[in-house]
């Protein structure tokens, strides 16, 4: 599949409570790979499945931008997350 079309606000899928992923199947692994390719092409630092029209709880992100912001040559640090949860938070954004 490769690069996926990105869904833009106010598309209702962006406000949908998504289904948890029961197990990581080859289809979910391919979705995560395609999401990473889409994120890098955008360019971006994170992408959730609803942003590509998929109602599943998975996302990809790359935190190498921190190294670049500090003047270092970044190396990709890709995370592919399935059923992520925020368990603690601090501060305000």
C-alpha cells in the first residue's frame, strides 16, 4: 500500500473511539509500516490510525527530532505502538 491518504479535520473518524487491536496480525504490521512511510513523507513526527481513516488503536512516532533540535545528526527512532495508553501525565500544553 505504501503512503496512505491522511484524513483532515473535521472528518468524524478523528473523534471516533477506536477498537483495540486484539493481536498483531500481518495486516496490522503492514498498516504500521505504511503509517510510518506516510508519517515520514508528510513530514511528521507521529501518526495515529484514525488519521489515515482506520478505527484501530495504534500509532507510529519518531523521536529523533530531539537530536536534530540539539544540533546532532538524527538517527531514526521509530516506535510502532499498539493499544497505547496514557498512564501518567504532568504539566500543561
